């Protein structure tokens, strides 16, 4: 029972240690105030691509 508890706590600790910085970064990037900037970059990328029909 203690061995199982040790494994579960280890998995939870390492999952938090690995994914917490990624979740924190995504939370910052996807805040409401940054959505217009992300949309603007997406539109610039979309319309800057070469037209496929010209080939």
C-alpha cells in the first residue's frame, strides 16, 4: 500500500514539475488581451502566403 502511494505521489509530482511551466506559459499567452495580437499575426500569415491558383 505504501509502495502504491509512493508511486502515485511521484507521478503527480513529476507531472506537476513537467507540465506546470507549460500550463503557465499557455495561460499567459492565451489571455484575452493577447488574442488580438495573435489574430493579427494569423491574418498577416494567412494573407502573405502565395496564391495557389497562380501556379
